């Protein structure tokens, strides 16, 4: 909800200032789903709020739980009829992470990702991004009141750094101790390699985790897999990462989707290790290997043993690496599968 507009309306309607704080605490800290739940407010004020404001800037349409119970996907309807998706993930007992979308569609159009299938529809507003988080906080409060959201990842639909200002405002709302108040280090932003974005992010949010979707370390292959590489090739990316590490002293999380027969060979593992070593000390990197999730017909996941071998090779080269099987594949909620029905991949 728009706090500024709410405060103005409260003032105009003659309510004391402390009401604004009560409302924002209820919405951001206590995850109320409706103004009626804020029983500390006088009834006429609750009625007034209901007729003037909405807590969420998007409308939840469907919610799907994975069989294993560790991933939940929601589809939201935006004001202009577009649809986006967001996921709630259970990575540790009783601790949940929210994966938010930053754009409807994505202009980068990586050929292995369902989100990029139809290009960009539009950027999401800060309120639309933050509302995904608030929706999941409300959902957990109702369905699992003992459990908590302890992290947020900007890894849903879209390239966060192509919608930088909205993403930045949403990060501020999620981390502001007066609003949601999650610690900076509990947030992560994943980029396909937008170099100016990485540089800005290093200055603005040195404590928020940076994840880079690398997928290949030779320019020809990387440009095929991540078309943004044409504009920001590997040497520029390497310099940006070095500067990022120099100024923040933080680790970079490298994401590497394993695509069978394309970037999953032993030679590729060796080249990846060498590239990482050429950027900075290996202690600053953590590689997440993500076996391809079914999203586009032209690709396949490597066999389990092959993926494990790739991981073992990185470890042998002293690179910290984890092989991560995405949660939520049965509800099409895993990495790369989010589409929103207006951008659904018919293939
Ligand atoms: N646009 C940003 C963030 C959203 S994508 C980025 O690309 O980093 C989140 C992650 O899902 C990225 O690492 C992306 O490479 C990965 N991904 C996309 N499609 C995938 C697929 N089909 N299988 C596994 N991971 C995929
Ligand atoms: Fe966009 Fe990321 Fe999907 Fe590439 S992987 S199309 S950058 S959302």
C-alpha cells in the first residue's frame, strides 16, 4: 500500500498521526490480510480505509502447493490484466524464502527459460514487487502461523537490474526496520549479467547478496544462452565482479544451469574453474549448479551422475560448489519455469 497517500488521507480525514504507524505496522510487520483485522483502529476508520485503499497492489488468483509441501506457487493478476507468478520455498525447517518477480516477462530471452519466451510485457512497480512478499507473509500467517519468512530472493520472472529503481525501492521496504525489517544479508538479487546494474548495486546495497547467472565462460556460447552477453561480454563482467568484490568484500553466488550436452562437460567444468580463478580469489565465489528444469523443448537436463561429476570437478579445482535440485518442479514453480498465463509457453 502507498504509505504517503495513506498518511495524507488520514490527515485530511482528521485522524491523529499515530494511526499511520499503527496501520503500517499491521500491514508490514503483522501481515494482516484486511483492514478489519486491525482491531485497534476505530470501526469508521477501518471502513474508510477499506473504501480507499488496498493492502496488496496485485490480486492473487491461484495458489498451488507442491506434493512435497516445500514449495508453493501463486499466480497474480495485475491491474492491467497481465499475470505474474511468485514462489514460497521451504529451504530449512520452519523457515521460508520468498522468490519474487520483478518484471512481467523478461526482455533478455534466454532460450532455456519459460519467462523469456515472449519477451517483456512491462516492469513491475515497487508496490507490485513488495506485495508478492506481503502476500506470502499473509499466507504463512494463515496456514502455518508458527513458521516465518526468513529470506527473499529476487529470482522470479524478469531481470532485476533492468528494473533497477523499482527493485531498489522494494529492497528498501523489505529491509527498513520500520517496515518489514528483514536483514540485508537475508536478501539476494540474481542478475543475468547487467554490468551497470552490478556496479550500482555494489554502491547501493553492499550487504545484499549478489547472484550472477553465468552458464558459460566463452562469449559465443554465453551469448547464445544469455543474449545480454552481447552487450556486456565476459571481460566486462569479470571487471565488474572484481570491482564488486573489492568494494564490498562480499562473496558472489554464481548460478550455472546445467544443460545436457551444451555446458556440462568436464572441459566446461575446468574452464569455469579457470575463469573464476582469473577474476578473483576462489574464496569469494560459491557456485550453485542447477540441473535444467523442464521449460523449453530444445533443452534437457544432464544425467544425475554427469551433474555430480561436474560438481566434483569444481570441488577438485578448489571451487565451492553445490548441486541444487530446484524445489517445486511439479507445480512448474522451479527456476526458469515461471511464466504467468499471459506468457505461457505452449511448447
Ligand atoms: N533474470 C535473472 C533472475 C531470474 S532467473 C537471472 O537470469 O539471473 C533465476 C534463475 O533461474 C537464473 O539463474 C536462471 O538462469 C535460472 N533458470 C532459468 N531457466 C531455467 C531452467 N529452465 N532450469 C533451471 N534454471 C533456470
Ligand atoms: Fe530473463 Fe533470467 Fe529467464 Fe534469462 S533466465 S530470460 S534473464 S528471467
